[in-house]
C-alpha cells in the first residue's frame, strides 16, 4: 500500500523542473566538495562553513517549492472547496519547524 504522500501529484512545467533540478545538482556538487575536503583532511572550520552553505541551499530550495505549492496546489484546492488542505499545511509547517 502506498503512503499518503505518494497519492497526490503536482504538475510542474519543464522550466520549473529544470530550475529545481539545477539547484539539486548544485547541492550535490557541494556535498561532493565536502567529501573531497574530508579526504584531503581539510580544516574542520572550512568544512563547517561549507555544511552551513549546503543547509542554506536546501532551505532555499524548500522555500521555493513551498511558495510554488502555496500558489498552485493550495490555492487550487481552496478554490475547489477542499479545506482539508489547511490541515495538510499545518502538518507541513510543524515538520518545517522541527529542529
């Protein structure tokens, strides 16, 4: 049985997919850079700075996807009278705010 998260789909334009995939590729590159830094025994502080940059990149990507979700999926569901989307959003924000 598929989990709840896999039942819904979001249509994204080819441009949006390209934008998201480019950002993911940059994050992957940053991670590979850190692996290389570890192999080269780079200074801890330098690695931590790069890890912070990755965290910021992931947060920025999450915010981008969230914004698109609000303007597309959420607004569409509300227009169609699906108020359950509000519960979904509350749950999402709770997950976003976990430390």
